[in-house]
């Protein structure tokens, strides 16, 4: 049975062009980029090119790109690296951040002997950061660090990062503002300067690149201390021998993402519109409906149909979807995103996420809707027999 992949917010298939670019650096061009011989020089040139490709995708200078092993490391590098460079103060994050932002912020506030205080910016029922409430909160407590994601990985709701950043900058000219833009890149245009931030996180495997490569984009004036000390790689911010094949793949993936964002967005938006039309006709609730969202993401619930059950049944029917964030699957329970949106816990248990990619088709969407109808009918039939 062919599995129809509808989980692109979790990860993506490595693009053929990305794979082709990576292959030589596993065997023929296997040098360490720190070595001074020809093999090392070839590896260094490959990394430099990838740095330029990543920078070009979001409109920054190559020197602003710090390569890391993943988005989690990049987010930790910002929060912990900034905190170690600043006097303790108030850190503000949105109530819907990914755990790799939430957890280090919480840990920072618990560090012994320090006075970091964490605050969560309020979320409205559409899944957006409440800018009015953010203005009040950032006025009451002078912010030192702020992190608000560009687009939520579960709902796909796009946040007004620039507005929150402007408020924070008005309250403290020395504030550090960061956005986790991992879900945005490749789905919507992403411009570092337009977002008004000092730092941004990107990841390769969400844009048809390899796992194991990501970047923290930093303002040239930003002072950070490294998480990993050693040989001083990445301008001293991330020591360790570079993963050349993955970095090369990341660069090519960024180049492709920049070139095809608009075309892909139009394609998946058409698919998502039909998907949500069909689901709504079945009585589904679409979380974040009415807010600006990523064009590929549909987070829905069919009342009384438990999300985990639907995910398993759909998998058996040939469709790969998610019941929430893939990175949180090891800690099952109610989505903290839906909780922040004040969604009824019983409805939140029914949540299923579909996230589409450029290879998905309208035929797959129609087949998915038919599969959902059959699964729901079967489950409701079983419930009737139980009564």
C-alpha cells in the first residue's frame, strides 16, 4: 500500500537536487573544513557557498548565519547564549512556542542564584499572540529577551512578530528579540529585516533538506555566548567539526525554497481549501480558522472522534497525518497550543493535523476525505452497537 504523506510540518522528503548536491561530500570530498590541504579547502568552500545560500533566502549577510545541528540547538543557543551575555531580567515568550523555546526559557527562570523571570504572552482564541495584551505586559515589565515564533507548527497561524518586536524595542532599546521561523521558511516569504528581530532560527528538514542542519541567524551587534566550546568554529559560537554534507544540502534547500515558495503556496492553498471544505461539511472544527495561516496547514477536530484513534486508522488507510506536534509525541497529552487558545479539553483530544507539500495532489485530498468519511462512519457504527 502506498502511503500518502500529509505530515510536512513534521519533516519532508529530501529533494532530489538536494541529495545530488550532498552525495560527493560523503565520499569523494570528505575533508574536514578546518584542514589546510586541498580536501579541507574544498569542504570550506562548500560551507561558504551554503552560508551564502541560506543568507540569501532571508535577506541577510552570510556572516550572520551560524550553523547548528538542528532547530532545537539554535533556539537554545539564542536563549541560553543571550542570557549568559546579559544581566538577569524578564524573558517573554508566546504561550504557543515549540518546547525547544519553552523548556530553555523555563530552565533559565529556575537557575539557582539568578533573577530571570519568564512570562508567557497571551494568545487569543484564533491562536494569535494578543498584541494589545503584549503591549501591556511588555510595558509593565521591561523585557530583556523576547521570542515569538513566526508560524505555529500545529495550527499554522502566522504571528505578528514585527509588531511585538517594535513594542519590545520601544520599552528597552537593549532588548534581544528572536523568532523561530522554522515553519515559515518555504511556505511564506521570510525577510529578516522586515520582522524587526535580532535573531532567527531556520531548519533544513522542514524545507526538503536533510535532518541535522539548521541555523541561528544573528544581528551583527548581538552578543551571545556559545553552548558548545571547542575549536572556535562558526565564529566561536558553535564549536565542532562541521557536518559538510548536511550543510551543503541545507544551502541548496534554501535556494530551492526561495525560488518556489509562491508556486508551492498557491498549490497547497488550493488543496487545503478543498480539504477544509470537505471536513467542514462533516462537522469538523478548524482550529485557527479566521486567522492568517500557513497555506499548507489544517488542524481540525471531529467532535467525539479521538485524534490519536483517527491518526492510527488513517495510517492503516494509507495516510500519514499527526495528532499534534511530532516533537511532542513522546509526551502525550493535551496540546499546550490548544490549551493557550482556550479550546475545550474534550475537543482538543480530537485534534488532527494535516500539513501538505508540493508533491500532494487533489486526488489525494479527495481520497483522504473519503477515507475520513468511512472511518468516522465505522467508528460511530461501533458506538451505536455498544449502546
